[in-house]
């Protein structure tokens, strides 16, 4: 028997949602781009898109749907996470 529900999000979707929540939290705590308003906003926007991934109303389907600054913010987050 499967370890997750048919209606549950898959592990990859859950990971992206987790990353999105962490990005938003770090930005709000001024730990991610504390002195760069444009990149701070890109990090929060990217986080919002990631948290909606997999939902029926989301227009976010892949990393290619992120803007240049959102991709940059996401890569920066991943690099600092590692």
C-alpha cells in the first residue's frame, strides 16, 4: 500500500512548498536581502509562487515561470540553505 494519499501532494511538490514558506519567513525576518528592496520583493513573490505550486488556481507550473529576479532569489536561498 502507498505511503501517501491519492489526494495528497507528492514529495516534490511538498518540498517546493516548504522552500517557498522558508523563503517568505527568512525575508520577513530580514535574513534574506535585508537591504535590497527589489530582491527582497522578488524573494517574497517567488516564495508565494512556490507555496501555490500544485494547487488548482495556480498559474505557476515550473521554475521557468519565475522572473529573472525571482530565479536569482531562489538560487540565492538554495545556496545559503546548503
